């Protein structure tokens, strides 16, 4: 529904009119009763000693009868003729939330094959055992292995829990980010670079903590043989490893996501803010900025993602982040921390572009529906006003 309509007051400059010092209080020592008790009050903030009221430089004030906006809403016949206007009944915040969810799900589904390859590369040494850990598989070999053992469907194995995870993850992260931004604003109401980084870090950790069990289920389903459904994986984990297994690797996950989201959001905001106004609203600008910010964040934080994945695996020998870092470097060298980086980097570009493009398309549809809804509403208003004058 549209926001409740308010009366419109138009001010016209009258040079010869003297300023009035009449007190027009809402509820003050001058007069305990407001000037108007009904549908509207005209006030202008001022204070004179003990009289805190309002004044203005105006000659007259005309008030129109308050009418409910529902009187002018599209009729069923108009909605059938202009179905796009139906979306106008959806609150804008809810519509934007759904747009983000759709774009995230679409991006995850399209890039699922690269994500599956990345997971296999990251967890290869744990899956094959310590003795064979040196025999790392390459990018092309991983692609071929999936096709040979599982067929085309194998590239999307584990995608459903990931898509399900994206929906609440996006909702919590966006809501938390907006909340934290308000908390970290300075006294002047501005958000500093440090405040922006802190808001992004806290939002990333909040959303990760809430949806982490789904991420663990997605990993187990994607890389461990013998499982067919999420419920099967979840029941087996509860039976053999206990509830705490759903949060194995949470520490490095929080440590990894905090700087990633902080850097990603901060670079994106600052780069767009530094651009000329005419470029900020362009889809191409948002797309390129998102790719750059995601690329820098991924390069910086990827080692922690590898540590997290290996700690999530069943039978992992690592008990802490430091232990995993030392073990991976000792066994595979520094390059071991970046296993799977190529497919992950290749996934970042299409993921960012698909998510942004889809989001922009849905937002344009939302904007078009609002415009259509308002057009029909205005037509109905003019028609009723015209009929009222005739009567």
C-alpha cells in the first residue's frame, strides 16, 4: 500500500506582507489546546521565552477535506487491464527484499558448477587422506572428475541448500548492515570509513552465525559421497558428531567473513561516492565497482575461507585456526591456502554481475509498477473530482 496521503501546503512569497508574531502553539503555556484538533495542523517551529510555539509569514491557509487514498485505488477491472499495477500493493521494502533474494538465488544457481569445483580443490587433501595430500588435483582435472563420476547433475550437487541459505543470509545481512550503520554513525550523523568497515564486519558475522549450519550441510552434501538429501546429512551429523558439528569452523568463518564484507562494502561505497553524480546511477558503474570490490576482498580473505572449509570436514585433524594455518602451510606450502582460488575468482565476476543485473531488472519492474499504480490512482482522483464539481 502507498504511504498515507498528507495535505499539501503551498507557500507564496508576498514581499509587502509583514512578519506575524502570533503564537500558533500545538500544546504550550500560551494555549493548552492545539489550534486544530481535526485532521490537520499548520505550525512553524519557533520559541519566545516561555511560549514555545510556531509562527509563519502567510496570508491565508486553505484546508481540503481529508479523503482516504483507498477511494482512488485501481479497480479490479483496471488491475486486469494493467496487471503490473498489482505489484504496487506490495510494500517497497518487502519488494526490494524479494528482489535481493531473487538476484542472490539466480547468481548462486548459475555459478554453482564453479563453486562445486572450488570446494573439491579446497578439501582435496582432507578427503584423500594425509598420505596422498601432496597429490593435489588441478582445475581441469576437478571439472573432468565431477563429470565422470556424477554426470552433469554433479555440478549442481549441494546447490539447493546453498540457495535456501542465500535467502535468510541476504535478509539478515542487509537488515543488520542498515542497523549497524545507524549505530556507528558519528555525532555529526556521518558514517566514517572506520564506521563503515565496522558496520560491514558486524553485519557479515551476524548473518554468518545465523545461517552457518546450512553452509556446513551444503559442504557435506557437495563433497562427501553417499549422501542424497540435506535431511540425511543432518540426521547423520546429529547421530555421529552431535549438534556442535553444525558449527565446526565457525571461528575462522566469522574471522573470514568480517574483513571480507567490511572491505567489500567499504570499497564499493567509497568508489561510487568518489565518482561524478552522472555515473553513480548507471548499471555499468555499479557492476564494475562490485567486481573490483569483490575481487580485492576475495584476494585478501581467501586463505581464511580455505582454513574454514578444511575445519568443517569430517575427520579433520585441525582444532583451531592457528593449527589449521600451520598444518596447511607445512603440508602444501603457502599456495595451499589459495587452492581453488581460480574457480572462486572466476565465480566472483559472473556472480556479482548476475546478482546486480537481476537486482536492477527487478527494481526497474518495481519502479514501473509504482508508476503505473500512481498513474491509475491519479486518473481516478481527477475523475472523482470532476464528477463532484458537476454534481
